C-alpha cells in the first residue's frame, strides 16, 4: 500500500516533460480504457514513430492486449488492484516490434478512493533476454566442444597405450620392459585423472574435498590393495582450484599415492597412506602425501630418487611454482607448498 501511494505521488508531482525523460516506459490508461499519456521510452518500446499513434486508442479494442494476456490484468488494475508481470512476451499491434517486458500496474485514485487512471510502468527486458539466450547458446556450444575434446583426449591416450603394449611385447630386455610398463601405467593414471576432472562439471573452480577422496579410493582399487592391511587417511580442507592447478595436483597425488601402494608395504605389511591438503596461510597451500612403510633407501631428496613417477612429481611441482620436500621418517613423506595464485 505504501509503495502504491509513493507511485501515485511521483506520477502526480512529475510533469509530462519529466516523465518523457525517465529511462523506462510510462503510460496512462483512463477509467474508460483509453490510453492517455504515452512517454518517449514507451514509444521506443512499442516500435512506433510517435506517441499520437497510440494515444486515444482503447485497450479493450487492441487485439494484442488480449492476445498476450495483458487485458485481464489491466481490468483488475482499473478495479483498484495493483499488478506486476515479469518477462511477458509482447508484439505491438502497430509497431510490430516483439519485446519482452516487465509490467507494473498502479491504480491512481482520487480523494474518495475511486480509481481514476491506471499508471503502467514498463521495463524493456528484450536486450537482457537476448543476452541470456546467447549465454545459454554459448554454454551449449562450449559443452559440445568440451565433449569433443574429452573424446579426442581419451581416444589419443588409448591409442598411445595400445602402441606401448605392442612395444612391450617386443621389448629387448627386462629394464626396457619395466620402463615401458611404467609409462603405460602413467598414461592410464592420467586418463583416469582427466576423466574425473571432466566429470567434475565446473572447470573454473574444482572442489577438491570429495574429488581427492574418490581419487585415492580408486587408486586403492586399481592396485588391488587389501584394505584390512593398508588403509587411507584423507584430510582435505575446503579448497577449490582452477583447472590449471587441479590437474598438476591430481597427478602429483596420483603418483605419490601409487608409489606408496606399490613399494611401501611389501610382504603383507600393514600401514597407512595419508593425504593432507590445506591452506597454510593467506598466500599458500600445502599438499602432503605420506606413508608409514619401508621408506625409499638412501636417497636424500626427490632429485636423487631413481623413479619416473617421482621425476614427474618434481616437474609438476615446478609447474605450479611450488617447492617439494621429500623425507624419510617412519616411512616417506612428500610435502609440497605452492602459491594460491599462479
């Protein structure tokens, strides 16, 4: 009620010249249904050349008012009921301009409380609606492109894996065969990481909490780990990364956890593989993967460990501008600290 009175006061105190310069459509319907004042913005919205083409017409005789569902609300407005319509599609009967409009109908009453006029305020939402449609169209196009890229990446990785299989069958010695097998496993792991990230949906900011837990469990399954002997402990904060950070971090976790599962617990040794990923301050994250297994021998740091997987971890750490500490203390712990902003 208060807002209705405010609109009445604004309308009654503003001159026609002032109403002609507001950035939204304004027109008046008299008690008998005739259109009175029609401001410049309303002329533009309707697609006519000047106001006099519309002024004087009776809404009860204009087909488009009934066709697009406006007439019944105007009748209510002239009976004293304010109304609001959002996103109504309308084609002007004279200007033939199709538009999307937000309508506000405010009854203007006299001192006795009787409706004398209906003030109609109209916002042209056509540009916004077109922009929304374009955004939807662009998103669909990007989704199709992303599906195509995903399909090609998976297809290419599978082709490489098959080629490595052929090479593996004709390897000259065990050392060569071992390297080829490790590369093949690396490609399989990358394919799995790629697939999981693709299914995450939002590639702009990927939430890691559930994703890393799922990744670790899938590695346990892939390596056929007896979970009564070796268990996983995952502690991940409320962290979301861009795809440029999420992919290297996923591959680092993949390599380090796989390394622990393959080498840390020989001869049915019991143990724990832990993954911790948290914010350490305003500027940095820390990722740590550890186990309480047999360790890695006499190597003092990651550069000294003779492993294709750990060499990849070192390269990926540099990619996210991080530093890595790899220490042996009741097992192995790899701790990587990297900036939140690349």
